[in-house]
C-alpha cells in the first residue's frame, strides 16, 4: 500500500454557521456542498478537488483542547508564493479583527491563527525549495517580521 496524497480534513466545530462564516466568508474557501442528515450537519469546501476540507457541527460540550492534548494541532492552507501575498493576507485578517502570529519556516512563511472554536489554522506561502536538498529545513521556525 502507498498513500498518494492527503484527501481531505474534517474539523469539528460547535456552531456550523459561525464556522462557515469564518472559512467561507473570511478565508474565502469555496463551498461545494452542504449536508444535513442523520449524521449531523456538515459544510464541504473545495480547492480544486471534489472536496478538500469540511466542517461538522458537534455539541461543543467537550473540554477545550490544550497544547498537551492529543489531537489535531492545525490545518495549513497555501495562499501563494510571494511575501506580498502574505502581507496582504495579514493586513486583511487584521482588518477582520483576527490576530495572527507570523513565522518564518524558511521553506514557507506563515501566519498562524485560531478559528472561532480555537482550532489552529496556518496560511502560508511557499518561499523556498531548499527542502528538496535539505529535508530538515522544514523544521525551522523563527518569528517573521512583516
């Protein structure tokens, strides 16, 4: 068996409408389908595949995750290849009242934030292909000045 690619990611959220407003309204992910059935409510987003990302509503009664808890840390979305694109995204998110943490990973330059439920989100630009010769470079992480 060989895995060829990541198919999709599904996040659990406490308020589907609020989460859809963030992922579609703020981040601009295109909605491709909605589901409302016995399995609950879901919104599916596409980035060129049938669906790449989805959100599903849960009760929200569970405990809030902590840095030490096992589970998903963050979901990353590519937004381009230029630092100007990252700066524009940062300015836009700041206008929307969203706090970001800019990080330089050398291979990528990233903005980290939280969605309305506290899930980790990364928006990044591809900045270098140095990882092709030095794979360990993907682990670099230093603050980024924008």
